[in-house]
């Protein structure tokens, strides 16, 4: 008697009593490793919820050398999958798993039954096996694909079309079968609704493919619709297709409609195309384009305005001068890139804005024309906060465009509008002044009793950063040691020893 018989007996008993009862457990055993068993799954529905592109990865994992998916499968499993009563979701899931068997003969048998149960999952399995490395499996899978394309619902075909797009790049797909049989079916008169459904409900890659193929087939009525798609690949392809096929008048009308596209890249290229075919219409579109929310569109519009002898800054200034609840962020951003002295007042008007992006561009504009940033403005921006503004202030301190000195620090601390949040951010800003410059500033700042706690917190922050290396000359070291000794009573022995140790390390 074989010693393994006792271990096989439960399996034999289950098979003898009801061979169909073991199928759900075998499906769960095959799929649980793919989910990490982190949560219970409905094995019959799991594969139906996975996106099509992921099914190819699952197929590879099922066929892996270490995959335990088929260790307990008896020889009659495929017959049970085909004949046992079960839901269509469970049967398609089991057939998908069976088609991923590591044995090519088992794959060929499973693929032969796919056409009997048309659906998105069985069609996906047939498409994946259509590039199998075993010729017999490949041939059987291709026959199943052709058969199911005639019987599957259009929505099922659209759902698995990402697999078709991925298979186009496989080496075994270069024989032309996909283009002839699968894409050929999509273009056939009997499946006219497929391209329309793919343009509406497919994933992003499927929509791009569907629009491209529709335009290549001469459906020029789709051009305005293609420009309005959120995916810029569709709109850009539509513009290039139109430039190659339409006359100048039609192209001008299409490019003008492209200025209302949702994606800025399409709006920019629409303006470029309009300028190439209709200079008058492009010039009329410049005022709106100069105030576009996209920097790329505004820059192209400014370039075209300069080509026509106009100054785009006049439009941006007019937009900022108009009374409005909020400043025009696009006009402010463009004006801040190349400001002039006369724009300083406009930038200052935008500093109290609540939007950090507006305050950032206003600060950049003032810094570019060399305007001083007074302590009250620094305190105002520190109190309002915003990552963009704080990064701009830090860069200005690092580049010495804003000089952090005792008068600025004391001015910010004395400002009643600056609360605790602004004071904490001031400590962070001091870190960009340089290690030794920051220490010199703190030792020179004579704060009152009210601000003593803030001053000690700033010193502690400096001590925490003092491990970093920074060159220190002997004269500066002696001056800092003397200043530390002078304020030893306020600092306390612990802080004095830490500061002196940091100075003596350099």
C-alpha cells in the first residue's frame, strides 16, 4: 500500500460523493494567493471585478513555477467545470483558471470549451491564450476568439479590449491575426456599434484607440467631439488629423472650437493651429487666451501678441486693475514673470489674498523688480501661511533677497496681527539664513519678557540644527563665543554648553 493513500483519502472521498462540491474550494485555493488572503473574497466574482489589463498578470502568476493552483486538481476537473450546475460567473472564473494551467495539453482542452460559454472573462482567457507559445493552444484559442466575437455582447468585448491593445506588442502577435480577425471584426459593418461604445465606456487607452480608428475611417464629424475629451491624446490626434485632411476654412473653425477644450495642451495647440491658418481669427482670440488658466496657453498667446507688435502685459494689467473679489491668478502669474516698476502697486494689492498661489506670484513679482519686503509683509505672509508662500520666502532668504536681521525679527514679533502660527513659521524661516548667521541674529536680538519664550524656542531649534557642518573662521568663532557668554544668564547653563560645544567643533 502506498503511504500517501491515507493523505489522499479525503480528496478521494469528496470526489466519490460529489465531484462538483470541490470546485468552489479549488477556485478559492487558486485565487487566494493572488489577494494575499488579507480579506475573504467571493472567488466566483473576484476575476470579474479585476480590470482587463490585470488579468494578464494573474494569468502569469497562475502559470508560475511555484503556483499551488493545480496541485489538488484531479483529472476530471475540466469535465466537472463544463457539466456541473453553477452560476455563469463561477464557470467562467474556473475556465479562466483552467486555461492558465502550466501543462499545455490541459490548456488546449480548456480553451476548446471557451466558445460554449461566451462572456467577458472567457473572451479574455481566449485572447490571452491566442499568443500562447504552444501552437496547438494558440490555434484553438484563436478559433474560440473568432467564435465568441460573434456571440458576446458588445459591452463584454469593450471590457476586454485593453488586452487586445497589450497583445499588439507581443512577439507572437506580429503575424497579422489580431489586425485581420479581431480589429477587422471591430470595423465590420455588423459591429458598427462597437467603436461608438468603445469611445464612450472604454478605459482611457481604449477611448484613444477608438477615436483614432474612427477618424482614420473618415468620421470627420467626430473631430469637435474629440477636441472636448479630457484625454489630451485624443484632442491632439484630432488636430493633427484635421491639419492633414481639412481645408483651411474648416481647419480654422475647428481650431477655434479647440480653444474651449478642457485640457490646456489641446487649447494651446488649437491656438497654434488657428494662428497658422487664420491670423485675423487668432488675433481676435488673443485677449481671452492671454487670460487662460494655463501658463502654456498664456505664453503662446504672449508670443503671438509680440509677433503682431502688441504687449501682452497691457492685457494682464487691465485684468488686475478691474475691481473684483479676487485677483486674476493667471494674469498675475504671467505679469510676475516679466514685471516692471509700475507693477509693484498691483503686486502689493494681492498680498492679503487668501489664496497662497496668488500671494506667491505677488511676492515673486516684487522680488524680481528688487522691491524691499518690509517686516509687516513678512509677518503677514507667515501668519497666512501656505506652502507656496513659505517656499518663496525661504528661497528669498537663501538668496539674500530678504535679509533676516534683528530689526526684521523684532518687527514681526511686535506685529499684533502675527499669532502663534506665524511665530512658529518665523523660527523655520530663520533656518534658511545660514547656521552661523542665524546664531548671530538670535544672540543679537534683544527680546522683551513677553517674547522670551519664543526666543528660547528659536535657540533650541538652532541647537537641534547645529550638528550640520558649516565653515567657521576663528574671528567669527570668538565673536560668537563672546556673545554667548554675554547672554549666558538668559540662555541657562545647558544651552550655553551646547552652543559652545557646537562652536568648538568647527
